């Protein structure tokens, strides 16, 4: 989903269900959250007296997350959910947030996500691919932890590569008569890999095509704004993420699908930027 300047300034409350969230990529999760706004409040809920949550300590300290203790009232019953839900409503009524980030794969938070959206809050869900579809649909945006973990692994691998040393410049030779420069050969521009090679399922191609159809009808040869297409897709499928299919941006994905044609125009309000439009060649 395209991120506007207003989105980047969202005041976010980050609430973590420690019983249903991984601690090993907490830093990557926080970096993802920073894309959408500023986390003014970060809390993790759980029974910290139990052995299975003992490993969270360093991750919480490193990311400045406040642990909230919630004892289990009955053996085998999880009281974390109710504590997190009550806290979320208190935070909502304080009026100090623009959105919430719910980090959990537990469907019990579906009602909370829906209620927060009804109150005008922007709700981001972060969970594993096993997350039930009702919780995903209740969020404005849902991000899979597997995508965040893969991104963090790529960054780590890139940072671990040794820095390239600058080659020592050879001693300057006496100036020779200049030769007529020959035109340099330019490599042919390579087109992005076809959709089938990048494993874009047909359902996603149809989703893009349907969204173009929903927005078309304004003339101009059926071209529609790619930004508007991305926003509509996000509303239809909160868990849609181009990174799941090997692309960093929607523009790169649609260029790899032969069915769509992409056109760039100069932005009259800002000549330094381009406006991207797309049309379905099969319409």
C-alpha cells in the first residue's frame, strides 16, 4: 500500500501478545512499524514468571518495550488476551493515538481490531501465516512475520559482506595526445523476469486486473493511477504484500506481468517525480 506523508506521522500504540508472537525478530518488527508511524507506546503482555517467556528479557530491553505482567487466574487458561484488550480500550479513550499495531496470530483479537477501526484508528496486524483470516480481514493492513524475517535476513547477509576496498590509483603517466573517443556500447535494457518465473499466482494477477477494472471508466485509454490500484488492493486484501512474491514495490510486480502496461508521466506539481499509470491489455 502506498504510504503517504500523513501515514508516516501516525502515533502508534504497539501491543504485543508475547504468548503468540516470536521474540527472535522483534527488532525487525519494530523497523517495519517505523515505516507507518512513530510507536509512542510499546507494551508486551504475558505471564513473565513462566519459563517459556524467560527468553524475552533482552529483546524487550533492546527495543524499549514495557513488559506487562498478567498472571494466569486458572491453570491452562490464558489471561493475557483480556489484559491486552482492556489496555487497548484505555489507550483508545486517552485520545493520544492515531493507530494500533497488534502483534499476534491469535484470532481472539479480531473483535478488538474491528472495534478500533470503528473508532477511526488505523489498525496494523502483524502475525504468522497461520493467522486466521477473520483477524486479517479486521485490520487495515496485515503483515506476515515470515516476510519481516526474510527481509531482516537479507539485510544481515548484506551487512556481513566485507567492504570493498578502493583500488590504489596507478601513478600518473605523461599526458599523451588524446585519441578520438569511440562511443560506448550500451547493454540492452533487461525486462523484469516474467510473472511465472517470480511465482506470482493467478489469483494475484486477477486481483490487480479486477482493481483496475473497478477504477477504470474515466477515459484516458483505460489508464488508472497505480497508487489508487495499490490502495484498493490493500482494502480488498489487508495481507497483500509485494515482498511475498519477490518484489519490493507494486510497480516492479506489474512490470513483470505481460498482461499489464505501465506508463509514467511527469508530475506537474513536482517535476522531479513521476506519476505512474497502469492499464489491463486484456480489457
